C-alpha cells in the first residue's frame, strides 16, 4: 500500500455553494490556500501541486427547479467534472486532497476513487466525519439541500443522477462505511441510516468510548476487504469553539485533540486513499481561524507527528 506520504499531494478546490442554504462556503478553498496549505505541506518534506479549482456556477445565476433536490442538475454536472479531475490525479499516481465548498462535493470525490479502484477489481472504504448524518434523500429531506444527502448517495440511496455518477453502484458498500461524530440527525434520516446498515459512532459514543477506541473500530470497518479508505471530513464535526467558520455549526463537537486523533489514526493506518475537507465558511469565521485549523488537520492526515 502506497500512502499519501509516498505520493505528490494534489490539491483540488471545489467552490461549491449550491448544496446548502447558507452562502459563503464557496470561499473555503481560497481561505485554506491563504492559510498556507502549500507551504505547510512542503515543510513536511512532501511534494505538493495545486491543480486549481473545479468550475462551479453561482447560485444567483441558476434557479433551483426541484424543491426536494435543489440545484440537482448543476451539482451533478459539477460532481462529474470533479470525478474526472480526481481520477486524473489518481492515474498520475498523486494523492487527491479536495477542499470545498459544501459537502455535496463528496459525491464526485467518492465516485472517482470508487471507480478508479473498481476498474482494478477493488472496493474502497469510507470514513465520514460529520456532525450530521448527511443521509437524507429527496424523499426525506426537510430542506431539499443536497449537502444533507451525499453520504446516502455514496451508499446508493437518493437521486439517480447522483447515485450513478460512479462506475459502481453503490460507490461504497455500507459494510465498508462509517460515520464518526454525528450529533444532529433528522428523524427521517434515522430511518434511512437504520435501513442502510451503515455503522454510526455518535458523539455519545465518543464520550463513552474515547476517540482512540472509536477510531480503532472505525478503521476496522473501512479496511476490511478494501483497498483502503477515503476520509470525507466536514469541519462542522468539530466544536464551533474551535472551528466557528462552518456552514452549519452545532455545539458539542470534537475538541482539538479528538479531531487531530481522527487524522492521526488515518495516517498511521497507511491505507488512506484520499482526503476531503468541506463546509469552511470564511464569512462566519474569526480571522481565518477555521481555515488555519483545517491546514493543521491536513498535516496530521499526511503524517505529521508530535515527536
């Protein structure tokens, strides 16, 4: 297994602001660049290349035609373009580091990594770190915002235009996927989660077991019978006191060390296939604090150690 520390790190920004109800996350990729991501990665002794941004239309230039899946056509098109860009990164032997943008971008990222390995006869695991389940569908969503649906899509549930974006349906089998850090789940989502069979470690589980044990169990799930796993990390999974600049803040998230421990475990496994950070909203931030925190999380995922 060739981990991220053995490959050139390739950044892709996705300024997606179509999947949520609050503007500002389209500036997330710029905020992370300004926070010194490239220089920080290079200081680890790793090669880095910035592959630019995937083009995304502005919400003001489009009309949300389906109230149950707002901007479905535009989001599907953007995720197709993102899939193609991530696959080119993988085919070049580089490690995909995707920064958003709202969490609907994960559909394109996971489609790419799943398809790349599917063509090699392999399956992938998925570690979804989030305050929310992101397991709504157009049938259950109270808002129609697609950033509340991408985890379900990756597991084959939801709008066909999104579910079928990859070569494999589902992109990830439920038995190879896990949600960590959930604390704000819609009632209807609970039914979808239960029906899917995905394992969820809530913040209560983190409180009861500790993040070390939660990650030990989570990694066993995403690595069993897979080529490795992708981490899709919604910054709102951390507590707003640490990361205030997020699209949908919810009190009671992970603290600084627990958040880094997620990334450190991912790095130490040696099986990380891709990394994605989403929902950074500079409009709601304090002096780019959240983007700077995101950069530090990336470094932990890429192997930075205390000693």
